C-alpha cells in the first residue's frame, strides 16, 4: 500500500493532495456514528471524503455533503466520491464552515466531524496540515455553534477528539443546545488511559441519559475483537 491511496473493501481513498491522510480516527468515527434514520448528512472538514463515503456505504438513501476549506482536499474528496457506487448521493462544497452554516439553518438531521484540535503555538512547516490539525480556523466554539445551527431539532452531531479535549468540547456544545447522548472512550491497549473519545450530541435534548462505553483497539498486538467487528465492513 503506497502513501498515495488507502484501499477499503468497497472503495479506495486517494490522499496524495491532502495534508491529513487516512487514519484510525476517521475510520472509527465513520463506523461508530449512528446513522439511524438520517436522510441528510454533513461532514464538516471532510478532507479526503473518507467519513462521508463510509456513511454513504452505511445508509440506503441519505444525501451526504462534505464541507472542506482547502481547495486541493476539496478536489480530492470530489474525485474520491465520484469513484464510488454511491456518487449520486454525495457532493462536496469548497467552503469555510464559519460562513457556510449561516445559509443552512436546520437543514441536516446528522452532522459528523473529525475536527482540528491542536492549540500549541509551535506548528509544523506545512500550512495546510496546520489548518487541518489546529483550532485557529475552526475553534470548538465555532464548530459547535455551526453544527447546532445546521441541525434540525433532535438531530445528531458526532465527533472524535483527544480524550483530554472532551470536557472543553462538551462545555461548548452545551452552550449551543447540544446534549451529550453517547460517549465511547478509545484505549489503544488494555490498562492504558483513553487516547481518543467518540462523542454523540443531540440538539435540543436535555433529559436523556448519556450512554457510556469503551473500545479497546489492540489485543496481543492485533486488532481487538470489538474493533474488528466495528470496522469489518471497511477494512480489508
């Protein structure tokens, strides 16, 4: 497998034009997010289009839109989507979500995002990678505000973040009428502290109990049974 592409069971993701490559985070979110009865889905910061394409595979008729600020990534996502069997249900917009959301009020019943989360002052030499990884252009405050505005009542918003950022993100979500309904801690190996957290929020819901769980990625140097089961429709 070359760095230019990543092959899944039913589609291939080309990534040579994207700063952020296919990684475990995106695959986890794409497989974990509850598509339920979703009919219109947005993927904020779609990058290669991976998560959007995974959701297309997992749904029957949902219309899925990717939103991507970087032009090269936008073009790559567009190509990746057009080369799938679900291309007729997918599209991607080359836009800044800080502006995009203002003309899409209560339009979606599901939103997903694998958002930037780094806040360190020290950044790398690649500006596109910095935009994809750091919160300067899309803060937690801005992301939760945009997602809440774009969601219908009872709509769901799912993200993956470092475990250390969960509390801050939840606080911003609450300010925007997004209540935590599901949370899964991701551990790379038994006994280790959670590295990532998958979280699902629901708009306008404040009396539903949060469902908590854990997911172990590796057992004895191999993918755990639960991780394998979650991603079995995708990984070769």
